[in-house]
């Protein structure tokens, strides 16, 4: 099927689904405004169908700035329109109001639509793997923002309470607005940042970034110029750490013994290695990328490991090398590693749920 026919088929499906949602919403009594808003949630999928992957070039090159704009604008609108902390109190005491009030529901659905547009576009960018460094930088930035918001989410209520207890009232109002912004930010950050790059894609993107760095070496002649490549090699370290997690999904839970050894070998090849060393390392990186296949189910762990070991030695890879490069991960290590990524989301969500239930209990 040609691309034109595929696009047309997608548009017909989206149009039919959008019209059905509109009619169901309208006849269910939501009114014209809410019905239009709900049906417009199909717009991001129209956008993805109409625009070819190359049309996302601007989006992927300004991914960090666009992500920051969304993170500031979406919670900022709710903070301003709902009167700062008043909006948070409304959610605590009358959460059903956000569903029953047509203007509030329209606002919420509009913001959901914006998030859908962002997710659809970033999905296209990640799928193409054309700008690995921009994607990986955005992912790391979002993780750092999540940590900052997590800390502010837990510390601001205590600070506001402490200032009130001490009788210092002047900064409390700005802090209440800031807390409202942080409150909404946390719930928008989840759908914006969670899972934009899965572990498999992160390994591939990190390798592509490292390969791009090595391919730049032909343009440089001095050690100072070659050191520019190191910023791309940093992603290799993260990539190998995540690959170690992918390995542990196998029955005997193997993991890499020392990721830093391979990163150091790549750095040495860049800064002081001969052209032969650099070519050998580049070939090893390309073989590792090829061993990952086109999807997660096609990963060839054996071929990847052999190519990885070739970064550190010029002789033939033996079974002893493989044994030295891997170890078995304990069950405790496995659980601990996978718990880290969810703790920063679970604690605040549980905190909010407990406060809402406590408020409703007290009211009842």
C-alpha cells in the first residue's frame, strides 16, 4: 500500500472515531463545548498521519526548549485560572467539580490534548532515531526536573506550615502559588516524561550517539579537537548500564561486571588511540548496534557481548572473556534496581490520595 493510501486510511479511521466520540458526548448531555473538546483529542493522531517524519526536524532539534515550555505552560495555566492554592483545595474537597463544571472540564481536556500532541510527536522522533543526542538530553533533563519537583512537592507544605507557625506571613501567599504550580506540574510531568524513551531505545540511541562521535574523529587532528567527541561518548556509559538491565531480563539474570571498562576503552581510543584502534572501536560499536536488531525481541545478547569485549582487546574473544565480563544479579539487586524508577512517582501520588481521603473523611 502506498503512503498516500496509508495516510488516507488513517485519516478516515481517526475522522470516524472523532465523529463517534463527538456524537456520544453530545447525546450523553455534555453539551457542545465539551463534546467538541473531547472529539478534538483525535487531532494529534491526524497530525502524525499527515506529516512525514522529516517534518518533525524542527521539533526534534528544539526538543528540550519545547519540553520546558510545556512543563511551564500547562501547570501555569491551571495555577493562574484556578487561583493558585484555591484550585488545589478544590481538588481536595470537591474533586467531582473538575468533571461536572463544563469550563474546567474543557480546560482539562484541552491540556490533555496538548500532552497527546507532544507524546505523538516525540514518539515519531524517537522511532526515527535521527537525533539521538537531542532525545537523550531531553530525557535526562526531564528526569532532573522530576527530582526537583519531587523535592519541592514534599518540602513546600512543611515550609509554609513553618512560616505560619513562626508568624511570618508575607512570603506565604507567593509560596502558596508556587506550591500550586508544583502540585499541577507533578501530575503533568508524569504523562509528559514517563516512558518517552524505553530501555531498548535508550541503548540504541546511546550507541548511535557514540558512533556519531567516532565518525567525527576524521575531521579532527589534535587531541584538543578530538576531546569534543567525549560529549557524545558520555551516552555510551548510560547506554551500557541500561543494556545490563536488559540482559538481566534473561532467566539466569546476567549483568555486565564493569561498564566503565568499555567506556574507558572508547575514551582512550579517541584521545590517544591510533587510526586502527579508532576503526576497531567504531566497528565494535556498529556490531553492537546491529546485534540489537530492529525491535527488542530481536536482540542477540551473545553477538552484542562479543562486540562489546572487542572494544577492550585485539585478540579473539573466548568463553573466559565472556565469563569475566558478566556476573549473575541477585534477586535483591534486581528488585532494588527496578524500584528506583517508581519511588519518585509513588510517594507524592500516595501523599495526595491520603490527603484527599482525609479531607473527604473530615468533611463527612
